[in-house]
C-alpha cells in the first residue's frame, strides 16, 4: 500500500524549533518530488515547501522562507521539514504529499499537529 | 487572502449538480492546464479528485468533472450524494518561487 506517515509534531514555545519527518512506504521516494502543506485550525490548505527528487531544488512559501528547511534522505525513503523560529501562526496540521507532476499531489499523509504556544 | 478565489459555500440536494469555481490569474490558472481539485472531510487528509484540469485519478467517481475557461477553473459534481458533503480546494501550478497556490476552500452542503 502506498503510504506517507508524518511524525515529529508537538507543542513548542514561540521561537523554538521542531523537525518533522515523513516516512514513505509502498513506493520509491526518490522517484517523486515532494511537498509539505499545512492547515491552520479552521482554515484552508497552505502550500509550505517543495523539494525535487534529488533535493537540489527547493522552494518555500514567503511565510516560512528563511525559517524552514526542507530536505530528504532517499536512502531512508524519508522527507523532513526543519522548522526554526516558530511563531503562533505556524500552528497547524502539517501534511507531506507526493507530487508526481507540476499540478497535483496524489498521495497525502494523515498529518502531524504542530502547536506553537507559551 | 488566498491566492485563488473560491466561493465559501455551495449547497445542493441529493441528485442535483453543483459547480464550484476557482478564479486565479494568467500566472497560474489561466496560464497552465495544471489545476487540481481536492476533497477533504472533517479531520481527514485531502484527497485528489481532479488533476490537470479535467482528469480523474483511478477510483474517483465519474460524477466529478473539471473544466477551465480563461482564468477560472470549475469543479462539477453531478448526482449529488450525502457522502459528497465536504470541503473542496482547488490548486494550481504557479511559475514563480511560490510553486503551488491553493484556493480558500468551498464547503459543500448536501441538503
């Protein structure tokens, strides 16, 4: 079964850091570009970051640029999101999503919740 | 403000058809045939329903269809069923450092 499983979420104070992980199974991660997408409580989907198959090309939403870093370890079939200088507005469910084309995300994880609060 | 504009809510009765619009610009929706639609039930992850404007992934009902005219894309659901009640989001490729843009979402209520 093709599956993505996120982990690493939790409660963190403003200014703190967290590292999210996304484990892929049922397919070979290195064949796919990947994204992180988040959803604040009661709000819509917000694209956060993209990474190419090799990891050589990355993009970020303006709201997280210079604070978040996306990376991947294809040997471990894993995707990561290092989040630094966290703010209250980063509170959200974070999803990793497979990105087989330039338009769509065809496989999503169940998400991991990040709460930034003192 | 969301990059793509969707109506906040739509409703319909079982068996009817509804259409959800998604308006962008020539830099995203209008410039590429790379619009997708996602369905999200409460507490669940989004599910891809339409990609590349009008293509359905395997397993998605043919009651779901997509189209595009100019800078506006549309999702049509025919033969509404109770299980279609959910939030729907459009997204588009955007040729910029913001690679993907989403709409604000539309809540579909089946009356």
